[in-house]
């Protein structure tokens, strides 16, 4: 016997038999089934997740110190739904504020800011924004989306766009406010509504006085993909708010402001949206992007109030008909 011969080596690597491979395969199948199930549930509930209204009566008492400046207004959608909102007047002691019908609003010389809110709350949640525009000498109109506050109906992108156009047409036709005195302002999801309305009006040769966008995304697909990268958003999403392709058609003055540390809609999306717009409006006003350092999505106004107020004041000064 040759004792110097090397003994046979025994592999320490685990050996997976047929039973082991089947267990692995079965586990992977279960993971896929769970993932598909989660995607289906989220797809089914996506509008409940996207739209977070505060429902119930909205009274002037909720406006606090701003209440004397506010008049309740109601518009009627194409399907006959009542859409309730607030008109905050810069001068509560004016004849419009005291007694005259709103059909006389066009005889005033103030700018009117048509506001489109974010996806949560209702009009009573935006008192600081109404006060901001009033403080700058503008009237401000904020109408709750359908399904929000005391409005009936179900939220959707299609209905929001249709309702926005109904409100615009009413302001022009019934209140007699000319387009060159109406500023469109959109916040977050409301920016998607505002961009679509401003784009439609610009293509029709009736651009608004200006467009103001706060923490707005390039599209809802992009925003949702950023927050849920593990979901097949491109396949699931119904309401897409594709704003980026529409920016090149907007020929009115533009102000975009965005929080540097926005964790809901990253600032890169706001920058891309801004860069897609013409460098100057038809009237020669240059576009402007305002970056608010250290601001997140929901505290941008608290942190950037002085800079935002100054930027808006400069924009309004540039577009006022009598300037």
C-alpha cells in the first residue's frame, strides 16, 4: 500500500437535490404571485392613493381672519355637478366685496389668480396661499376639485381638466375678466392641471397673464416612479398628467419655484419642466426658476416665504396691464 498517496477529497459545498430546487422554485413562484397581487391591488386603488381629499362642509368660519375677504362661489361642471370654491378679494371694502355682483369683477383693475391645489385637503387648507396673493394686491380664486370638500363627484385627471376649463370660461364670459389679467397657479398635482390649461389656452391664442408652478412634476408617471421604483408604474397608472410635452407650447410669462430637498417631487423634475418652456414669453418676459434651499415638498412656503413673495411681486409687476 502506498501510504504517501493523497486521500480522496470530499467537497464541502452543499448539494441541492431535486427536492431543494423545487422548494426554491416554489418560493420564487410565491414571490411573483405576491408581487403581482400587490401590483393589482395598488392598480385598483390607485385613485384612492393619488387623491386624498378632506371631505365635508367648508364654511367661512374655517377661513379665520381671512373670512371678511372671501366670497363663496359656485360653478357648474359639464355634467351638472356643483363645484364650490372661494374668491378671496384683495380689497374687501370694494363694491365687489360689499354688494356688487361678480359680473362686475371685470371692471376692476386687479390681477386674478386662478389656483389649482395639490392632491390633499380642501380649500380651507390653503389659507396661507390665499393670503399671499391677497397681500400682493391680487384677487385669488380657489375652487375645490370634485370629490373634495363639499363637492360631489369622483376625482380623475379627465374631470379635473374639464372642470378647469369650465371655471376659466366662466371667469371670462360671466365675470368679464380678460385673459391678460388672469394668472394660473398650480401646486404639485395642481401644477399638472395648470400646465394643461395654460397649454390649451396658449394654443388657442388666448394665453393667461402668467403661469406659476410650485413643486410640480414632469408627469405623474415620473413622480410615482421616483417614490415607488419597485412598481411597474408605466403599466399601472391611469391618471398620468403628462406636463413636460406641453411646456413648449406655453407662451405666457412663467415662474417655477421648487424646494431643493423635495423628497416627493425631486427638484430635477421641476428643472426639466422649466427648461422645456420658451426662454421668454410672447410679451418678452423671461422665464424664471426659483430654488428654495433646504425646503421639502410640504414646507416650501414656510421656509421660502420671503423669496417666493418677492419673486411673485416682481412677476406681477411685470405683467400688470398698467405697468
